């Protein structure tokens, strides 16, 4: 999986959303993730929290 931007990424192989911070080509940090199996309201809350913690695109 190619990570090239800061924000929420859909990881299809792991079936989850991930929030990444990309400082540059060599520094990429997965900050948080949430499974697609949890209720949609929890996914929405997680996405809101991630958007407040940084710039999500």
C-alpha cells in the first residue's frame, strides 16, 4: 500500500481506515486505525476526531 499524504487512508487488505501523518518520503507514521467491522457511528466519530487532530484530506 502506497502512503503519500497525511490523512485517512482506506486499507482494503486489512479492512480498516487508517490515519497517517506523512512528514516526507522517509517519515510516515500511522497514528490510528479503526476496523470496518465496528458500527458506522463509531467510524464517523473516529473520522471526526482524526479531522480535529490534524489535516485530513
